[in-house]
């Protein structure tokens, strides 16, 4: 704003050449009208103008657009006028004639400050997925993209809320909490702050750290976060918080309500192959000083490492095995560089990594009566489990072993009750349970198991036992069974299908109500699998899972 047309035109030309969008006004009233209609980051105004001077415009503009920075310039610069302008909210004061380099530098600096201090309150993200799927790496990339500093704080096993909120200064050895301490160390108030393993926060006699996280992660509260050591409110609203968790099921409901959960699924075999070929192998060759030797891995060798030496949803063990190969290659090269192989093929893996650790146990196992294959979802990704059922003379007892949780125990009881109530439908003796005990076992008894997706698997294991028909172990099931026979939907479909691929399963039985999720999956996730959707247990389902007696 300037009442001199030449001054306005010159300033507009200079600022547009710098890449800014510029509007001009000949007086304060015209300027106020434009401020009401549009959004402006910076307002430059002359101090002496007709009808409304710069100070009056400054006061009025602050009411209309408090987010805008206002800079004044005048040919009648005095100390008093400069002080008055700064006291009323101006960010800078220039005297005429304006030095163009000073103007460009000041506008650039104010624009940069505006960009850095802009408070965009987005959701608090929570990356949820198995280990090794890149949650921390994505957080670091977000910090790089935003040009902010990055800090990672592990919350695993945290039991003392003073670790986050600080100690009061009346205690010996008092210190600020880890949130304030990291911000002080970084020297900025708007870093990208990653709270790692938020699902493993403990609760002890020293308080509940999860309750402190409610205040830290709530945009409506963290602008006045109170650290006990500082004892004054501190504004955390400029910090971008990102949480990571393997399973969000363990988070308290009020805390989960403040998070925007983004699932990080496991990788398929083809994805692992491409990542290993393009990133993991070149990085490990460089770390071990082998990049100059032109060492290459064949596609089959990479696939055999994935299938025979790792069993995971992520990439950590895959990179660990590749690093082991590189270390052994480095040792060979130190002894005799001419003896170092430059092409790593599948026949060398036994020499470099030892015998295979994993096999396709489903494809290589024998079909048995009373043994079915189930799919489960754990914090480490999808896994397969075998459900075994046996009958013996007894007194109508249902025996459950395998370190089963309450939900799994109820699923087993529901499955047995459903089969007893529908005995005629399955051509069973209605009194088959009268003089028998039935034992249901899920191997690996030292590992606790629980979850709502094994009811269908247990029911088919019992039907296999009671009909004497062997169950096909290359058919995997997942679904919850109700007492009326309905099959309810389950979660973790992608991870379960990937687990089925790793184990050599050929057919997967899933609930009909998961059809939308199955259709939305990539082709490579379903490659080699026949996915069958069912809504209840009927003869067609039995024929797909059970072999003739």
C-alpha cells in the first residue's frame, strides 16, 4: 500500500520477479477491503497516507487478519514512529528510499519464518505393523521432506510417568522429562518426534505413562504441556508426533482415539526380491568393502534366501542373512581374492549360510485325521498354526491345551456345542460325546495364543476327528464360528495370505464377509492360492477340506 503510483508499481515489479503473488492498493481503505476478501501472508504499507495512515491500517489489519505479518516503510522515519509501529505488532520497519537488496532480504527472511512457524495441526499418526516393515524409515523420510529435525524415543518398557513429564525440582537429581530434554538438545520446537513401540508402555506404581501421552498427543491440550521440572506451560503444538506400534489392540481406548492409525502390511516374496536386489544387497556390499568386486546375486539365490533362511513379514532377517553372506565373502577374498565368487547362485547358499532352516511344512506334511491348518495374525505378521483334536474314553470333558487365551477357549467350546447340536446334519451319532473326552491342542504350548479367528479351524478339526476323514493340510482356514453356524469376518487378511504362501498352502478358506478385502488385494498376494469364501459350514466346505475316509 502506497499513495504514490510509481512506488507501488516498482515494488510490485520487484516482488513478482522474486516469485511472490502481489496485490496493490492506493490507500488504507482499499487495502482493508482486499484484506477482508483474501488471504495475505505479508502486508507492506507506507506510514503516511491519505484517509488512513499506516498505524491505523496496522491496527485494523491485525483485527481482520491476525496471521499476516505487517511491515512499514516511510520517508519520515523517526525513533518514536518505529517504536510505536513495533509495539503495535509490526514485524519490521524500513526507511525511504528503500534499498532493494534490504527489501528482498527482509521479505525472504519473513517468508521463511512464516513457513517454519506455520502451525498446521494435522492428525497424530500411528504406524502399525510387524517389525521390519519400514515404520521408522518412513518417519525419517517425513522429517527430511519437511526439512525438520528428527528424534526417536523408544517407549518400550517405560513405567515411570516422570520419564515423560519430568521430576519436580524438590527431588534430589531432578531433571526435565525426555520430551522437553530432546527438544532442548535439538534446539528447535517443531521437530518430527517419533514415539517408538507405544504399544509396549508399561504401568507401575510410579504412575501410568499412557495417561501422560494423552496430554502430549492431544492437539487441544499439548499447547500448554506442563513439565514438572520447568513448572511452566510449554507449547508442543508445533511438534509433529508419529507413534509406532506392532499391535494397536494393546493401546488404551482414549489414547487410540487420538491417533490416526496407518497399517504397514508385510511384504510379499516378489516385493522382498526387488527390495533385496535394488537396496539391501548393494548396501551390504558397500558396508563390507565388496562393492568394487562386481558381486551379483541370481534371482533364484535371493528367492531361496527368502524361503529357506527367513520367515518374517518384514526385512530385518533377510538383510541379516545377506550381511552374513557378505562377511563370509569378505573372509574368502582376504585369503585369496581370485577364489572369491562374483556370482552368488543357489548352490553356494549351503556353503555360505549353512543348511536351510525353514521348509514348506504344510506342503511336505502328511494329511492326518483331526489335524487342520489355521491362519492367525500376530504382532510379527501372519503365521500358520496346526489345530489337533483327539478323542478318548472319558466323562464328557473338553480338554484345551497349548497356552490358549480366554477367547480361544470359548471358540473351542462354541465349535463343539455347534457340532453336537447339528450332529444329524453331519451324519454323527447324537450321543458321540456321552462317554468320551475330547482333547484340543495347538502346538508350541510355551507361546501364549489368543484371538477371535480360530473357531472355523477348530470346528473342522473336530469334524475330521468325528467323521474319520483326514484333513488336507494344504488347505488353511480362518474365521470365527457362532453357535448358530454363521462364520464371522476376521482381520489381517493380507498378512494371513502371505503366511499361507510362505508355508506352501494351496487353498485358503475365508469368511464371505471378507470378500471386499480379498478383492482389493494385489494379484501377487493371492498368487498360487485358491481363495474360497464361505458363510457357513456345509457339505461343500467339508468336501474341500476333508478327504474321503
